[in-house]
C-alpha cells in the first residue's frame, strides 16, 4: 500500500507539474528527449529536497525555502 501511494504521487506530479501527458513532438527522437528531460527534472527536485532535509516529494518547498 505504501509503495502504491508513492507511485501514484509521482505519476500525479509528472502529470500535473511537468505536463507529461501533453508532450508534443514531431518525431520519436524529440519525444524521447522531452520525456527524459521531464523525468530528469523530477529526479533533480527529489534529490534537492533530500539534500535540504525536506520531504522528498514536496516540490513546493523548493520554491518557498
């Protein structure tokens, strides 16, 4: 149950904050790189929160702190 909650939170963040559902690209190369950049930025926010001592999935704290 705990793992499912984390997975659903991450999918929700990718959908809402990073607009992963609306990735428009001309070809497969552009599509894959746009998706990779969005996932990479999500992981970067996660790591920054861990370094700052914040809860890992609370990305709003990065802006306010």
